[in-house]
DNA sequence: GCCATGGCATACGCGGGCGTATGCCAACCC
DNA sequence: GGGTTGGCATACGCCCGCGTATGCCATGGC
C-alpha cells in the first residue's frame, strides 16, 4: 500500500496508470471513462490533462518508446565486452524483466494503430542495430544472424505467454550456436 | 468480380467475411453492426445466423484453428523426407503465403481474448511438436532447437510487417545452422 | 483573509454497438 | 396458387464511450 492520498493527479500519473493498464488489459483499456473509473476520479480530470483520447495514446506511446530505448542502453551499459553484452541483450529481448506484458501489448496494438506501429518499428530498429554491431565486434558480419536472434527473441517472448518453456536457456543456446561460427 | 448475386447468405459466408476482416482490420472489426454494413445487409441477418457476438467469435476461432491445422498437414504432405519437410515447415511459419496478416491478427487477439489464446496455443503446440519430430528424425534430439526455430519463425512473421527483410533467407540460414549440429 | 487560478466534478447531447421483437417477402411444397 | 417456412429488414430501448460546458472547491500568492 502506497500513497492513498494523492487527491491531485499529475499528467504523468495518468500516463503511468495508462502504461499499467496497457500491459494488464491491452490498448482497448486506454479509454477516457474506463481509465477515470480505474483512477477513482472522473473524466473531468482526463480532459483537463489531455486534449482528447488520441492525445493520451500518443503520449503513452512516446513515453514507452523513450523508456524502451533507455532500457536498451542500460542493458548494454550493464556489461563490458561484446560477448557478455550480446548475451545480456538477447536475454533482455526474450524475457524483459520489467515489461514482458507491455511489450506484448505494444506488438498487438501495432497491428491496428499506426502510431504504435511506428514507435515499435523504431525500437525494433535500434535493438536490431545494436545486435548487429555487437555481432560485428565478435567477428560475425552476416546481418542475417542479428535478424535470427532478434526474431527468436520476440518470438519467445510470445511463446512464454502460454506454453511454459525456458526462454532464458533457449536464447542462450541460440547465441552459442551463432558464436560458434567464428 | 465474382458472384454479385448471393442475396441469400449462409453462415459460412459470414464466417469467411469475418476471417477477412480479422486479417484486414483486426478483431475489433468483428462486431455485428459493422460486419453487417460491410456485407451490405443488416444485423437482422447476423442475429439470424449467430446467437450473439461471442458466438460469432467462437465460430471464427474454431474455423481458423481447423484451417491452420489443415495447412500444417498440407505443408508436411507437400514434401518427402525429414529435411525438406523441415525446411518447408520453417518457411511456412516465417512467411505463410496465405494468412500472414491473419496469423498476426490472431496473435494480437490472443493477448486479450481467452478463446483466441487457447486456440492459438493449440496450434502453436501442434507446429512445435511437428518441428520437434522432424528434428528428431534428422538426429537432433535437443528440444531447444525446435523452440528456437519456431520462435524465430513467428518473430520474423512480425518483423516482416514493418522492416523489410528477407525472412525466407534468414529462416533458411537458421535451419542450416541447426542441421550443422548433426 | 481574499481572490485567483489549477484541478477536478457534474451534467449534458451525441453517436454507435448490443440484443430483441416483429414485420415482410421470396421460395418451396403440394 | 395458397400456406408455410427460411432469411432478412426495420424499429425499438438499452448501455457505454466521446467531448464540451460549466460549476465548485482547495490551495497558494499577497
């Protein structure tokens, strides 16, 4: 139980709650009145902080993109050396500690929402580029390999939702397989 | 332009149209009144053929599951020998000729709809088992490898939506990588 | 302590999807 | 060729989400 008192909400409170709802219930939950009910307030507050529903959506997407790119940097900075970084990055894609549900909801949203599709494409691009750079450093120039690892990562993130399986181990094995090409 | 005349619709006409709409516009489009408008009829017809909207959804899911499992058999029957079958199966997962958009919409739907999640889990299970069997036949017993190939396949299906890349070639390279383990 | 704003509550009208009820018409049936 | 049934059309009442308008109250500035 935390702060039961914040009678006054900030715009970021709304965006943070929106991000949680997105992860928990999908993009369909990001509507003004349901959100207001969830926040135990009224939509008067919603329309004070946001122009309209699309505005809310855009800001949530922008927030997510920023944090996803920051997480990417954090993962890379958490290790030294190309191979350890490669492993850490692959793991974080296959099973992100914070945000597996969020990531999944974003991919779902992207199939119908143009803004989500664009934001996700930029994040995918950045991660793929990072993978490719690390592989190059270890002497693997073939760009197909980065694509294989990234695709396997996001695929496992989805398989992890239903069928129980060891993504952590599997993605590690794949990295081994690729590194054996040196 | 085909049959402009079918003034009388069958239940399967509705389901076929629903499958198309699902692929084109996502599960949100599978509502009674929008569907009726799309079919140039009224919801009187809809509620004649279906008890309610969930009933419509369930039948669409059931139809998709059946056809996905049939496609799986067809792909396997289209080749002889474990390795050719393995390649054909991997290709069909990464870039299904008919139904890349459908498959994507199903995965999106599965994040919020329990029935879709269950149907997709059964299909995933069947494909994964088929992959594993084929790998066993070629002498690769490690079940992680099937998981890696399948995850890469569904991941590439998603990457193909936005970033242009050669899924066909990449998944083939992955199969080569795994087969080199023999 | 007054008042000015910031932050919300309340109350509308609107559109759109749901499900039901009932009416209508075209085909078959004999 | 008159009835019966299958297949839709029309019309209702409902709920829910949108966006706006306006009212209210609690703080902080002076």
